[in-house]
C-alpha cells in the first residue's frame, strides 16, 4: 500500500502523516508499515538544535497510525465515515534513539477487538533493533458530530451535560449534575442519579440504576459520586451505588468493563479495566477488583475484599477473603484451583511467565509452610525477577482481610 492509498484511509496531513508505505498486511491480524526519517522532518529543527532526535511520542503516533490502517482494512465498508482515535497507551518503552537517515519498521498486531474498540501490541525497529514498543487501545467512531437524542418521555435535569452522540431512551431519568460522554447509549427506564459521570461509548441497558444512594445506615445524604469510564457495557437491572463520605466518596468503574444483568456494585467499590461481572454477581461495599478479572454469575464478594488482576471467580462462589491476581477460585466457599492459564494466554502472557507463576503458586499455596515463610522463599528465588510474580507477592503482603487458599 503506497502513500496515496494510505492518505485515503488516514485523515492525517502534512506534517503529521507518519506512515509512508505498508509492506505487509494480514487482515485482521497484523500489519507492517514503513516510515523513512529524513533531516527535513518538521520536528528536527526544534528537537533538538544540533542533536536531531525523533520525539518518542511521534514514534508511538506512527505505530498508532499503522494500527489504524489495519483496523480500517479489517472493517471494510463498515469503516466508511469513521475515524480512529487513540484511547490508551500501556507499557510504552523506548529502547534507542531514532535519527535522520533511519527507516522505521512499524510492526503491529491485533490483541483483541470488542465492538468498535481495538487493542494492538507492536514495536518499531530501526537498523534491525527495537527502538520502541507499546500496547495501544484505539476506538473507531463516526467523524461527523451528532447532537444528543433524548426521547420525549425521558426526564433530563437542566444541569445535566450530554456530549455529542448521546442517546437517551424512553422514560429514563437523568439527575442533577450528571455528565455523559460522547456516543453513550442509554436504554429505556434507566435511572442515573445526581453527580454521576459516565464516559464515552458506553451502553447502559433498560432498567439499570446508577448513582443512587448507598445502602448504608450511616449515609445521611452527603454528595458523593459514581464515575464510569469509557466503552463499558452495563446490562439490564444492574445497580451501581454512589460512594459514602466515610469510604472515600466515590464508586469507580474503569474502562471497557462488561457488567451483566442483575449484577450489583455497592458503595465505594473500585473496578479496574476489562472487568467482566456475569449475571447477578454481587459486590459488597469497598471491594476492589483488578484489571481483566472475571467474576462468575451469582458470586458474592464480602465487603473490603480485594480481587487481583486476571483472577477468575467461578459461579455461585462466596468470597470472604482476598483473591490473589492471576489465579482461579471457585466453590461454595472460595478455594484456589491454580493459575488462570486461559485468561493469561488470551491476553498475550508468554509460556515462560505462566510457568513462573505456576511455580510461585505451588510454593505459596501448596506448601505446608506458613504463608509468610513461603513469601520469603519466593523473594529469595529467581522467580521474584518476574514482574508478575512480584505483583503476586506484593498483593499477598498488602492483604488486610486475609488470603483465600
């Protein structure tokens, strides 16, 4: 794919088109782009005079543009009239400088896609060496601004802020000082109470109730909040209560979460990104849930419990104590059943890291030694060099309710 065709796909113009050519593409899996770096680039005179270096943010931009081409080509006619927008950047690392005369090889691959949200992982190379790498989350949405659409039977408080493309269905009630981000869709009979903030591209289905007062006898009507990030799906009859003044004042739900019907998120809970709560999963107050955790249907989590990232909790499980990251827990009373290999593989963890986590798990949870001694053994072993194992150990050391075993 030459520059002319690239310019028909990407909206960028001089001096911000940072992909000269596409030399490989395998829709929808991977793409390799090319960018030749010359001294005539517009940024070199100021970055830096006498010592020209390509800014790291522009290397990432070149990677993102390459990934955007892959998304467009993968979507076909569905992509017409839409733009690619950078949403998040993770684990960005810059290894070596990029100088005039270098040729950037931009290698990007699709990690996952959920609707119009894409996650890519890739690296940029120059002279056969990696100069930068990152995970990039992007959204594809309509370029043309759309005015909010409010059904005539809906009640929206005058102080509410509705961004472009918001849709509010029949008989829904939007309270005082609510803010709703771009292209969020709200179904019928939804209640969003005062002070709630909802991000972009969310879907909130019929009869959900968000931001209503917490179920706590000490709550006396203080102004507290619920914040929901971008790209989350909240299904029918979900309840999410706002925080308490004595518990931090905030219930927070991160980005790209999927909360299924009849689930409950109580006051002062903190959910990370890419969390899945299956039907009727219940979180009591002050629960913390890490990124990519999965909570099965009808599971019940005790107040102040922490659930680690990439953990899996089986259906109908009662969780009275902390669930460590990367593990699987199940049973009428939660017990651990090993490392959550399936979820880790889906999210690109290497076999080496999974083996290290399995070894650490065996030492920590299948030994007859006290947990404190097992932690010290891990710290003094080569396993502690793995960031994931270190995360696991630090989670255990930070537990206040105790650890599920």
